[in-house]
């Protein structure tokens, strides 16, 4: 098997899993309209980290890094917005 194909498969698999991990939290907050137990600091750091990772991915032209961290930035931003809205 081609080394690049293996690397791409691992990268895109990590992209899917890295993104899916945030969905249950977003869905839970959306359904319950409660975000009391969500850490604003943690999700703010996740958001900022994902922005930095996206920037890094753009600089090195790494599509999986760009995709996963863009989606994580969006999902963590949604969690932050809902945290502030549904205190």
C-alpha cells in the first residue's frame, strides 16, 4: 500500500473522529438549553487552539489539519455561544 495513501487515510480518519467528539456536547446543550456544567475557559482554549492549528495547516498545506480544526473551531464557538446564552 502506498505510504501517502496510508498517511491520508490516517489523517482523514483523525479528522472524522476529532470532529465527532464535539457533536454530543453541542446536541446536548441545544436540546436542554443548559450549559451550566460546560467550562467556558476550556472551550475558549479549544477554540483558540483550533484557530492556531488551522493556521498551521494552511501554512503547511495539510488538508486534514485544516478541515478538522476549522470544524472544531466552529463547534467550539457554538458551544461558547450557547454557554453564554444559556448560563
